[in-house]
C-alpha cells in the first residue's frame, strides 16, 4: 500500500484517540496553563526588548506602547514558536471532548434501558 493510502485522516484520528486515551482534565489544564504562561512570557520578553532597545537608541518608549507592540508581535510569533505545545493542547481538548461525549452517550443509553458495553 502506498504512503498516501496509509496516511488517511480517519487513521490519524484513530491513532491520536488511542494515544490520547490517557488524557485527563488535569493534563488538559496543565497544558493550557503552560501554553498561556509561555505566551505571556513571550509578551513580557518582547516588551523588555522594546523598552531597552529603544533606550539603546536614546528613545523613551512608554510602557503601555511597548506592551501593545509586544502583544501585536507575540500573536503571530507564538503560533510559530509554540506550535508543538498548541497542537498538544488541541489534541488534549479533542481527547477530553471525545471522552465526555462517550460518557454522555453511555449515560443516555443507560437511561433508555440499553446495556452499552
């Protein structure tokens, strides 16, 4: 079988759901917090670079302006720098959501009197 035939989206989805079966809400929260802290850290680093970079050229930049430019620069930059972490958060979200949907379907089946196993 060719590589293209083996790399189908439905197979990738099954592999990720099998490997992401151990994802819990705690893991999701940890990864989301880590991603958020990384993005905020990037904003802080960029703001400091803008402030001190401007001082090196003898220009005073207000903190609010440096922070605004840091946020604007960090938005696209974080998508590139933290792509692996962002993808991990997305996989965790989908795994927790799939688990929640399965539990909900199981509950509905039990309420209808069906025995789903």
